[in-house]
């Protein structure tokens, strides 16, 4: 008898449906493995969250490691329209009377007026050399050029003097060539030299800069800024001056008088401590959430919390007046375990004994920031505790995958066996049905023959 091409055709049984139901039962252990792997993946995600929170905590330590954070100062001006100032750490607090007489200017020099068609040069050796500071650039005028052509020759990429050329056309149709320096001050003014038949009188350049009253400068030396600091006369080529008051940069804005004050700025240290408190509380939230869900009862979670509390509760001696965070206004809330900052108490500690606060946090060997950083490094550093734990969980996942592959091979064999058995059953039932039909027909024929006799 020919084989059955579609299971169930011969017997009328839903063989595919029966096998499907049987395989659902057989696959139940596989579903348990899937659930186990999902649990491992969630565990790894939890460790990743802890690592991220610890990394943020570590980043918050950067400012606490720096002495500049606790030695920060700020500069203020009684009139920002005259002068503003910025300070560096360690500057001596003081105040200064500053009078700005004039601001430094970028030099501008303009030629006489000439017709747009007039040319300059044309003889061998004719040239115009422009200089600013130590850099020079030469325009070859052996071929005669108009002012517009000279302008184009100056404004090329190879000119590294910083000097630029502009062209002004007046109502009379004549033109003036204007050369401008890139930097302020007398030392970087536009200087001109001539070659061949050209001389200073050829172009007639003269300074165009004016003072605050609108009058032309009487000397190019007036391109420098002029001021007095507590009565001491100062001239500089820039409006940004950092070499008059140690660790203070003055930004000149306009003529006038103002009082510049330098004072300690405890807000920088307070903000740094506040950032650490925020990062730690974020870590605390992460640990609490995980301990109530994915990592319930996990030893790593407990270890981080326990070791962090130990640092907070361990005295740091030999660095000054302060030994505990609480002495500077950083305390632990008994109910939540989170840190709280009393900014006023911290700022008072900075005011009373800033050096001790600095040493407590920033000492490179025994300081608080160093202790916390060492702890965090042990957890999140390459090959650290968290990496090792994750490697262990990944090994568990690999074992699950190996078991799944093994189980899937067995299931494939089981399904193959079921199909072989049910296909045989289908064929057998089909044969029996065929035999039954044949016998039925023979009996019917025999009965008909008896009736006819």
C-alpha cells in the first residue's frame, strides 16, 4: 500500500494537533530554562545599574580631590561697565581702586583718497610690506595695481600677519584703503615699509583711531590701554590684563572708576559637596530598589552599603580640625540612610578653618575622596568585584544555553519519534479501514446472491 503523504488522511485523526499538544508538555522544562535565563539577565542589568551609580559617585569625587575647589575665590566689580575680573584659586582676598583712562584699540590706518582707476607701482622692485608684531607680508607691486587690486592681494590666505584690508568709497567717488590689525595695542600696530620707487608719501597712510572724545589719537602709543590700580600707572596692549594683580585677570570695558574686590567663594566647595551627596543618594536609591526586586538579599548590594557606611563612620585623623563628615554639616538620615547637607555649617567650617576642610576631603593619601575612590575602584574597576560577579552570571547563562541546546536536540528526537509512531498508526488504521470496506462489499455481494436464489 502506498505511504500516507499527509498525517491523519488515512485515519481521520488530527495527528499534527495531537503531536503539538504532546510537544507542549515535553517543552515545559525548556520554558523553565528560559525563565531562569531571564532571571540571570535581570541580575546582570541590576549589576549594571549599580556600576553606573558608582561611576556617577566617582565622577562627583573629581572636584573634591582638587585643592582649588576649597580655595576658590570670586572677583566682583562695583561697575561692570568699567571693569570685570576673574580670579584663580589661592589669590589673596583684597580690594583695588581701578581707573580706566582708555581702552586698547586695534590699529587702523587709512590711505589718502584716490580715483578707483589710479594705479601704484609698476617698476622693478616696487613693493608694499605690512608688519604686525613679528610677522610680515609683502605685496609685489612691480606690476602696477589699483587700490582694489592691492586690497585683494593683502586679503589672501598666505598673509599670516592678521592685517586685513578694506576699501571705502566716498561720495566723491574716490577710494581709501584701510588696513586693520588683528590684535589691540601698540606692539601689534600696522607698520608699513616700501620698496623700489614707492615711499610713505605714495599712499599717505595715517592712523584713523580716535579717543573716547572722538579726537584722532595724537600718537600710536595711545593704542595701548591706560589705567591706574590703586594709583599705580599701567599700560598694556590688551584689554584683558592678567599680569598686574597676581592670579587676577582684569577685563577692561570702558573709561571710568570702579572698585574691584577679591573674596573667598565657599559656594564652589559647597556645590562640589552637594554633587557628591546627590550622587550618593542616587546610589542609595538604586541599591534600595534592586534589593526590593531583582537583587533581593544579594550580598553585593549589602556589601556596597556596609562598606560605604564604614567610610562615613571612620574618623580621618591627622589632617586638621575635622575628623568626620558630620562635623562639617554632612549627616546621614536615620530613616532613609541618605546623606543630608547643612550648607550653612559647611560654609562656616570653610570660613573658620578652610585648610582643614581641604585636607579632610582632598589629601592624596588619607583624604575622604581618596578613600571613597579606592572603594569604588574595587567595585567598578577593570576586573573588579562587579565584573567578576557578572562573569559568574554569564557562566550560568552559558550553562543554561548549553542545557537548552541539549534539550532542544532531545525534543527534536522526541517529535521525530512521535511522528514516526503516529504515521505508522495512521497507515495501519488506513489499511484496516480499507480491509473493512472490502469485507463489507463482499458480504453485501454474498447477501444479494442468497436473496436471488
